[in-house]
C-alpha cells in the first residue's frame, strides 16, 4: 500500500496502458492548474533537461508543460532567460530572408557546405506541412519525408514537426528546417541570430545550437527508423548565422555526433514522468496563480539537483540556488567539488570533518580536508595569526 496522501501504483494495477496514460495526462493537467495550457517542450528545453537528468523537479515541470518562467516569477525568483522583443523580431526577419525564394539561398548553402558533389539545387520541392495540432503536423511531416525520400532531387521542409518520446511522454519539436538531399539523406538546419565573424561564431552559442540540433537529429532518426530502407540522417547539421553583423547569411557545417550520443544517453536516464507523478502528494499544483508560499511548498515536494550549470539552462535556477544555499548544500559550489567531497553533502558536514569533529578519518575526502585544515593553521601560525575556524 502506498503511504497515506501519496499517489500509489494504482495507475498501473488493473488498468489498461491507455487508461493509465490518460490518468497520468489528467494528473499532469492538475499539476499545471485549472485552465492553464501545456507549454510545449522545445529542443532547447530538452537539451537542458538531458544535461541534468537527475533533476526530478525539472523533469516533472517540463513533463507537465508548466511554464517555468512564470513559475519562477510567482516564486519571487524571476529567471534571467528570454529574448528581447527586438532580438526576436530581428531573428524572425533573418530567418525569413534565409528561406526566401523557396529556400534557394538556404539550399545553396546546404549544397556548398555539406553535399558539393550532388547536383545543384534547382526547383526544389517545398511541401505544405500545415495540419491541425502537433500530432497532425507530426504525421504530415513524416509523410512529406517519406515522399521526399523516394522522389529524388532536393526537398526543403520549412518548420517540420517531429515527435520524440521523453521520459515516457511525447515531446513535439520544431526545427527551423530539414533538407532532403538527392541521395535521400536528411540534414537538420539551425538558423540563429548571433553573428558569425570571419567564419567563426561564439563557441558557447555554437555549442548550445549543436546540443539543440542533436535533439532534432534523434527525433529524425526515429522517423527514419520507421521507413524501409531507412534514410540516412546526417550527423553534420548546417548552422546559419548573420555574416559579420550584416543581414547576409553565413553557414557552417557542425558535427553533432558527440552531442547526439550524450543526449541520447542522458534521455534514457530520465526518470519516467509517471514514476515521479506517483510520488507526489495529492493536491500539489504549480499554477503561477497560487500564493508564493503555497507554490514554494509545492515545488519542494519534488527533489532537485541544483548545480551552477542550472544558471545557464533552467528558469528556476535562482529559486533552486537560494534553496540550495539555505540548505548549505555543497552542490552550490559545483559538481566537481561535490564529487570530490564524496558523502559530505553540506558545508556544515565539510567543516565538521575538517575540524576533526565528525567523519571517518579513513575516508579520503575527510583525510584531505583535515590535512588542508592543518596546513592552513600552520600557515597562519607562521604568519603570526591565530587560526579562526572558517564558517
Ligand atoms: S534549476 Fe532547479 S529545477 Fe532547474 S534543473 Fe536546476 S535544480 Fe532542477
């Protein structure tokens, strides 16, 4: 029997998979709050989720489609994420320019950077991918890819919709474009508004774009795997950026094999959404309409694994950092420090171990801390100062 007030495993006992799934979907809707629409999980969010696969808090919030930026604001710790309206409009204008004339310039860049031996793109096929809802658009995209694989020539899919199963639930993803080459292979295209200066862009931004593109590659591979013969999904993607602060496009082929392998491995490590839902007390709700204290209590029902990397990847980072600091958790100092300290998980534990008040002297971390504390005391003594315990 599950403990009182906890959701048990009844979802799966005696229930058909379809019924269990619909009950999970119902529970996820309750978590968002009445009338709050689900926020789609995009590839950027998925890549960030895969970068911290141990964080159940992020997994359930993303799985339920909670707007984390709104939640962070309601918790009193607004995120520093988001694009200015101006940057957003500039990005859209650049993308429209790159895709103008039926994608002629975009296909020229794909041909030049990734497939120069193929016939030059002339009169490419640009199928209409419009359909109702994300499921309809996903099916329409799969059909267009299947047709393009056998039609030959170049095909440009503008904003296709792909589905990827994440933690037992489907996530719908929308790459900027997918190009089908004359040999039937598929390439992901990412169009970004950060500049490429003298053929090179900011490595951190390129890395983030590569992680995002790797998620699209994984989703495309799922589509390809359902075709016979399965088309090749290229592991070099095309990154298109403005050239030297102009509005002209510059492109670079980016190898995402490493990011693809890491993301695939991390996604398999995510705890199933249904399993997290099962552990939540009744009545938990993350609606940004709720008072801050109630929301804080709700968020605390799901364990988190904060690390400084969250600051660049998750809207809840300021909230989780504050809680982590208040708890004295050593993860606030970084994953590498946390790993070095073994079983010592709080700053108080570390100080007690260093001062010989706690900890197993045989533990290498404890021994290293005591040696460091002794060296510090010795150094201060030789400088004529008294060692003051650091707290
Ligand atoms: S900021 Fe919080 S919720 Fe987001 S990934 Fe980090 S620990 Fe998890």
